[in-house]
C-alpha cells in the first residue's frame, strides 16, 4: 500500500475525452449523491440565566424544533459529542469524539449523563448532565475491562436503532460510518439532473415538438453527462416523450459550436414561460466580483451569514432549486452533495489578525517505505484535526475530495452555525473585498491543514534538495486541476444574464434581449455561438422603477414589500392657491429664490448635523405642486399617469392613487409621488439620524431612504445623473424642440416653414413624457426632461424676465426642474473643494449674464456650498430674508433690488450670528473637531 506519487511542479490536465464534457461532469456525479434533509433555520440561543450552566438543554430544544420534515430514509452515521467547559472563560463547547472511540466514550457515562437523538443518530455526553445511580456506580467498581460489552444493555436508547445502524448505516448527510462499506444514496432521475444543472424544462403535453429518435451514441453520451454508469436507465428514460426531449436537449448543448435547443425546453431561452428571469430568488442574487456571487435574502434571511459561490453554473442551479427552500436549506442541500461554497459575514472594515500556527509537514527520505502503520497514523491525525470546528467546516464547504474525507467526522452543523470566532474576533480569515467599506469574511483553511486531511507527504527524491509529494488521497490543488469549473476558463466569462449588481448598489437583475434566431426547434447551429452563456445580452438600467421587473409589479404579487396599499390616505385636503405666488415669470422667480434659500438651509443643517433644526423639503414641493395643479398641461399629465397601468401597479390596484394629500410625510413616503417628481431623496425627512451619527456615503452614490423602500445606495445615473439611455427619436428630438420653443431665434427662424408650431411642440413634449416606450427610459414625469434642459429653462427666465410668451405649462414646471436639481446636489454629504467647484460650474455659467438679480441668486448658491457654524436663529432669519427677497422680485418686474440694502442686511446677519467669511475647507472627518458647535446647534 503506497500513496500516489506526483513530482513537485508537475501538472495534470483533463484527458481529451473528458474535456468536451467538462460542463456536464461538473455536478453530475455529485448530484447523484444528493438527498436533501430540510430543516428550519436556527434561532438565537436562550439567554435565561438558568440555562447558562446547562447549554445542552437549549441545544436539544432547538434541534427538536428544527426537525419538522420526514425522518431520513437511512440512519445517519453514529456520532458522539462531549460537552466541555472552559473554566477560564466559563464557555461551553460541543466537541465531537473520534469515531473509533465512540462506544468506549458512551460506556464511561451513566444513563442520566448522556442524551440520544434518534433522528440524527447522535449522542451528547457530559458529567454535569446528571449523576450515576447506585447500580452504575457498582458496575464501575466491578468493571473488569475488555469483557464488558461496548454498549451495555442498561444504557441503550429507549428506541434502539436497527442492527447495524450505529456502526455501518449509510448517512443522509452524505457518507456512511465506515470507509470500507459502500455508500448508496438516493439516485436522482435524469430529468432532475437535466433541470438543475442544465436548465431543461419538460415540455407540456400540448407542446408539439418534432424530434428525431435518439441514437445509441446520443443516449450513451447522455448517460455519461448525467452521471449514470449504465445506459439501461437512460435508455428507458429516452423512450418516454419527456426523455426523448431531454436527450435531444442535452445533445444540442453538447455540440460545438453550440446548437441552441428549442426555446420551450430551455429555461435560459427567451419566451420560455419558466425562464429564470421569472425566478423569485433572482432578486436576491448579487455580484461581489467578476465571478463571485452572493445570495442576500435580506428580510427573508433565516441566518446571519450569506451564501457565497464562485461558479456561474452553481448560481443557476441555486436559482432552479425549490422556491420554498430558505438560505439555511439551500446551504444544507449544497453540503449534502459536496458542493463548494462559502458562508460569509459582512464587515465594514478589516483588521489584520494573528496568523495561526501552521502544521509541521510530514517529511520522508527517498528510500522510505510506506506501510499500513503510516496509513493508520494518517487516519488518526486526520480525525484529530477535524475535531477543530474551523477546520471541519472549511473542509466540508471546500467540496470535492476534502468534503468526502471530512464528512465521516464532521457534521453539517459545523458549517451551518456560521464563521467561528477565529474569523470574527481574531480576524484570521479569508476576505472578499467589494470596496474598502464592504468586506465579506469567512473562516480560512491553511494549506498545511488541507494536506493533513488528504495525507500529503513531502519526500526527498535523492537529487539534492529536490522534493516530491506523495499522498494517500489526491491533494486539493490536484483535485481542482482534474475537475475544472467552466467559469475558471478565461474564455468563459459569466453571462450578462448574471451580471447582477455589485454591493452595495441596488439595480435590476434582469435578462436582456436574446440573440436566439432561427427555427423554433433550434436545429440549425448559430454562427459564433459556442456556449449557452453567449445567448444573452445585458441591459443597462436608467430608472428606479427598473429595479423591479414587470412580473414583480403585477397585482397579487407581494414582491415589492412595504409599498402601502393605497399609497395615500383616503382623507384628502383640497389644494389651496398660494396668494403669495404671482403668475408668469415673476412667480417662478419667487419660487426659485425660495428653493435656493431652503436648499441652503437644508445643506447647512446636514453639514452641521443640526438635529435640533427641522426644515422640511416638502414645504416648497407642496407650494409648487399646488401651483402646477391648476395648469392644463399638468392636469393632463396627472390624469394620464394616475390612470396608467404603471400607477395602478405601484398603488396596488386601479383607482387607488387618485386621492392626494400634500403633507410632507405622504409626499416623502409615497413611491408614486417620488417617481412623479423624481423625489428619490426622501432622506431629507427620514434620514436625518444617519447624518447625526456621522455616517458619510460615497459621493459617487446617492443615498435614499424611506419607510417603504428601505435604505438603498443608487448609482448617480439611476438617480437622475447625466447617463441615460436614449430611446430613438425621443429624448434628443424633444430636447431640440424645447430649445427651439424657449429660444425662437436659435437654429431656426420663426418664419422658417420647418419651424414647429408651439402647439405641435407641446403635444410632442406631452407624448414624450407619457409615452409607454419611455417608461423604461425615465419613469419620472418631469425629472428626466428637467435635468436635460434645466439650463435652457433658467436661461430663458433670465433673458425674458417679463415675458408671457412661454407656454403656461412650462413656467411652473421649471420650478420643479430646478428644485430637483438643487436638492440633488445640495444633499450630497461631505463635499470637498474640488467637488464644490464642479458643483458650481453648471450654475456659474448663468452668472455670465451679469444681471443683478442673477448675481444675487449666485451669491446665495455660493453660501449654500460654504461650510461654517450656524445657529437656529440664523436659519430663521435667513429664511425670512429669502422670503423678503422673493417678494421684492415680485413687486419689481425689472428685478432691480437695492444692493446696498441687501449688503446691510447680510452684514447684520453675519455680525449677529457669527457667520464665517472665507472659511477654510474642512473635510467630513474634521468638521466636528474644527467647527465649534458643529455636532449640535
């Protein structure tokens, strides 16, 4: 008996006969071993003081609570666990006993000192569980050693297992008790393997598919692909209508170049009613790196850790599993079939931990002869290292040969309890870093520990210092070389179908348009298509509603949780007209001044973390909304969108979003209003506590929060940035028409016959804003167009101060445009000088007009972006000042304001409240330290 020999540095590759079926082999033979044993997820341990010295009681209760499914068909391997207490820390640990010492250990404890669970075939023993009775004490005294039975009659379980169950039964967890005995798990049908691994969809009885009979070679290849040694089962399966379709499906996928199977048979094909794009679990899938995926079940999670995988095909397999399985059940299923995965925990930062001591490698001389004693020594060493909870869980999660060697000693509970304290407290772990503040950790397995499990020896070859390796079982790296995953190949990137969002961003996980063409049966191979991964083309998203697919917004689907039904209270206040607002341009200028003044106050409040000041952003929104509601164009927009299918879906049904309440709480909370006004930044009312605690978000993301949608970080292009998808002949054409509308002398003359009439332009704009084709371009009614043309609208207001030629619907909407723009940029936390300069560039261009009134607004905007200590009284006075400024604009149509009066007013405010001039820029981390009173006002 000798371990296999492999020279150092050598490399084995897959034989040619296997390489063409590498996609087929990856999980086929492992899935053969699968037999899920579903239980519920663990809950936190009891905290009662009475249970602190008897932790096994809580453990037994929790195990009994989880045992909800049917009993296993085969008895699991017998396992014995000893409860030990660390008297230094007072903590208890449940330690597995080496298998060959199981019976001896059980004989050392009395009936009250051990507990048996028939379902899992596990014993728990501890001296503290109880006292031995007189008979047991007498038996200990008269014990003569080897002549006594290993498991005396008196201490057997009340319901003894069948003969052989304790020592030689096959395990539902993936292995039986003794290595020398065969393992016979339940065998999955070929159809199940095709469905889980390859996406086969069994055709319905009404489907009409004309398929040729399967040849003997096709059946043989099919049997090989689904992991059957004999073709008898597959021949019988191929005779059925479903089996005939399955063999053809497998044959189509195995062709090179790939010939697409019929769409009706493939869950990755467009048009298939059981396509994976309709999978509910898809919304929980996130991409951490290029080929690393995490299933984040969010509110539906039953455990603290997340399932992390590094294989595209495995991600698809998890999506195809039973939808009723929780994250805990999925992890248990993966363990049951020996699939590699991680259980990761999120950390905002990572500290360098202390490295664990490495195991001493086994060294042998070149002339050393291995014998059975060496193998026995290896088994003892392997079993001993697997009593380490961290090593056991990592070996099981590693899959492959390590899983097979560890499953006899380790339990699945080692994995399902999550990362150990060595990773979470001592910081000796593996880490997956999405960005500096989003780190995912898991336990680590040292290479030397993996070598002990596989039985690796480092042997001198007799040629100087050259060494080779010998091992009883294939080492982990060699096993991975012989069983490569498809996603490991550089030429096989993950399909765009799984181009899911990276943490912490929230985007749509959706299927793009496919490149499938040709006949419905897919008999002709597509040129240039070499794998199913190339069937899909990714689709960029450009709006918040695109976060949800159409099927998720259908009636009766409780997918988008938290959206109220109806979104607004049934009590509706009648809008009242603000007498302070003037008609025409003057009224808009008043609105703009209020908006700028309010945004300054809000921005200063957030810089100073001024929790005592509460200025609601809905005050101006209410005013502008009430102003707009009287305009015919706005009324048409309101009616159109209130009655649209999209609005019905958001509100939970038709006629549920026709009642409006203009309170700030409802405006901030209602998802439909947020979409209507591009009101994505609801954290102005609900997010203040995050600014109080000093949380700073990356300025490349826009933080949003509401009670209905939760906290999300959205890329700028999703929250109204400059990056949008342009629908053909829509946005660019309408922007040009709007430009012509407010600048009649630009590009075209009014007398030009090609110049569009105003009514035509207005209808065109209305079509653009309400077109069904633009729901996926910009679901906001005015936001998208506003951000595209806000400069033009403001410039028109500057150039035509008293003009009444603007369409009446455009004038009030300009306030919404600029409000959305100002609040977007003013609420970015932690602006530094470079960002502040970039922020000002859009508005500085208007200052070139050199008009007095615009310089006033520009000065106000500069104050918005200037940090410094403020007091509540200053904000009150500043708001009154802006109010007087707006009224002055309205009273004087030429917008001529006495600059001396304004200067005197500002000087008074500065002297009274200590406003800084020319303040040094303070970074977000320094403001609290360098600004007196910055943390509270």
